[in-house]
């Protein structure tokens, strides 16, 4: 058995999220189907392990998964073969042969997400599947001041949707930035941290655009940490504007440049 690590991108518009679900089109099921087809439908079937889930409508610029293949194929041949069978809203960017103990999920040490928010007066029909929409004026200086309150280790209970399957709501954000893309008339947010929970980025962006619009105090985020009340964070911005940009692994993560101790599974 050869273990392969694949990095791939997808347009999440027509997927019901990453995780396999009965009678629904998902990223995991689409990739599983072509990997097994390439292996001539072995028994038992090959299982795909992703770095994490993305929700319906969320996109990925560089999602990561691994699988064990029953016979050897050169990595570049694997990439070309899978791409020849994948649907048009997915593409394998790279394939690498990895050690038998590599795990796409458990070895993750950090992730980077991007959120694009269109600032047009009305929703652009050609952007509706790829951006959120905010028609009110925003003060970018207020947003950037508020972003500093996100950096560091915090309890993000107020920023997590109900249904999150996690033992703790404490996470660390290493970087949080926002700039205006003048050419596309968009706010572009970027978050890099050791992990993100269900709807966390979309809720954080909702709070930040309200701060930029002046409907929240600039430093309301520390209060939200303290109250631990999802309802007080209010809105969840649309999934269409969210992109998984990069998945970091032990030894290649800027925040953890050296390999971490053996993972606890």
C-alpha cells in the first residue's frame, strides 16, 4: 500500500460541503469515487481522509487529503489520472508520496482562511457564489483595530454555531488582517490560526463588518469572549465568500517551524 497526499481546490457552490452525506453531492464522495475508479474498484474500498470539513458553498484553494492506494503509481501520473476523471469544479494541484504515518487531519498544525466581501450597492449576480455582500459604508481603520483583539489564544464560544463538535472552544489566531481590494470593490479578510470551528470565520467577519459600519463598538470582541453567548455575535455571513487558503503541517507551519512532539490521537 502506498500512501498519497493530495492538495486540491474546488468550487463549493454545487457541493453540500466536504463530508460525505447520504444522497448528496459532496467533495469527499466525488474524490472517493475517482480514487476507487482509478484503483479498479478494490474491496474494501479506498477511504479518503481530509484535513477537515468545509460547509456547503465554501470553497477551497488548497484543501488536503490522504489515502492508501493498493498499488504504486508515480505521483505525477496519479495527479493527471485523477484530474482526467474529476468533475469540472475540482482540480488536483499536487500529489506526493508520503510516509505511512502521515495523516491529513491529525498532523495539521494550522490553517489559513480567506473571506471576500463585495461592497457594491446591490448584489452582483456574477459574484453571488464567490463573495459575501455588504452594502453599507465601512471604516477600514475600525476593522483593523478590532482585528487585533482576535489575535492570540481566546475562548471563541460566542463565535461558534450550535452543532459544533468540539471538546473546547479555545483556539489561537496568529494573524488576522483586512484590506480593501480597490479593483474588485471588496473587503478581503484573512485569518491564520491553529484551528477554526463550525462557522467561526463567518461569525467573526459578521462582527467585524458591523464594527466597520459603526453598529458595534470597536473593541466589542473582548466583551464577546467574556459573555460566551453566540446570540450576541448575531450574524453569520454567507458561505459563498469563504475560502480555505492553506493547510499547514508540522515542520512547515510559520508558527511552528520545527516538528512538534508526536500527535495525540
